[in-house]
C-alpha cells in the first residue's frame, strides 16, 4: 500500500491524507482509521487514480459526507476517495442549476432559496453531498432528488464520462440506478426547479428546521433515521413498541427523543451503534413480523 500511495502522490492526483480517524469523516463520529484518503483535483485526476487502483486491485470507495455510513472500528486498508473538489455550481437559464457531486446539499438548498427557486426545501436538513444525495435518492417531506434531477454526469466502470437523464437514473424511494450499480460514480448533476417567492421558501425552511430541532436528537452525532418507514406504521413507533426507546449499549443509545435514531451520546464505538441497530431490527421482526429496511450502509465489517 505504501508504494501505491507514493505513486498517487507522484501523479499529483490531489491532496492525500494518511492514517486518519474516520470519526472526522462520518456523522456518527465513530469508526476506525483510514489508511489513505485522496481528494482528486478533477475528473481526469479521478480517472488516473481509479486506473492505478484497479490495475493494482486496491480496495477503494467514494466517500461523501459520511452521513449514511457506519464504518467498523477496524482499520480500512484501502483508499477512500473524496470528491470535495467537485464543488462548482452554476445557475443556468430556465431555473436550472448545474452542481458538482461534492457540493453540500444543505448549502445548495439555501442557495436555491436565495435565488427564489423552489423544489429543494426538502433537502435543507439533509447533511450530505449532492453526489451522495443522488446516489441514495435522498428525500424528506414527501419529496426527493428524483423530483428535481434532470441529468446526472457519471463516470462509468470503464472510466468513460456519460450523461444519464432522469428516467435512466431509475429513481425510487431511497434508491437509484447508482445504488444498484456502485461502480458508476456521480460527477455532477443538473437540477430543475421552479420560480417561487424567496420569503415563502425561506419560511418553509425555517419552520422545518424548528420541527427537526423539536422532534430529533440533533444535539448528538447520528446518521439520521436508521430504518425506512414501512407502509402502515412509522419505524419509530415499532421500535418504541418493543421497548427499545432509550436503550443504551456502550456509548450508543436508541434516542429517547426519536426511536428511529441511534445516537453517539458518549464516545460510542461503531460496534455499540451496530449492536443497537441489529437489536431493533431483530426485535421488531420477532414482535411484528416486519423486516425493517436499514437505510444506512455498513462498511468494512467483513
């Protein structure tokens, strides 16, 4: 691995960080260390990096804001790739915005509001990147990225740049083409919004922020809702129903404010968090016969 990292540095791919704690790079503030994180400067450098990694069979993963990931406590012996430099934003004609995959989603939502563009209010509380949001088809308040994305520029597994239209992205509830084809990488997206009144848009964002503060444990590190809501009942109600609200394991807790949140309330290890997620899943399945779908991705647990 040391030799590969030196090659990456020699190729001037971009910033390289070595032996870093993953607590800094996930919203759970938990996880082991990463051997190396690379920040490619542009698409060409990303292609150079992937060429090196693939030809040497090096494990790698695109890391967005870490808002939907739970890394294990052991070292990640591979290369993590952050697209933070893919952060250009351009407001186009006809209420469209072209934005890089590394741009923060919350910031994009607030920028759209300032321009009097409506349609992204749902994203004002989702702490991910644009690329991660497209990958997950992130959403809230009965809306999601699938409603606003027009096109997505991707890097294919054979390292070609391709543009996919909305229909090709196959957006459905919390999923997309990219999630089912993880070797494709989101580079940028063009979204289409509608003209609205800035004051009204900002008021909606303000009201929803207050609602989140009142109902969610935002004062603690978490990755948001752990489980998708099944059709007939909210996940938090099911978890509460099996008596797990407020359950503590190590430094992690099933929130006593919102039972569909597992929080890092006291320097939790990833294994503490995963234990509670697995426990809630198991107990709800046993009690109600409902197989809750976990929204978060477990990385490096094999």
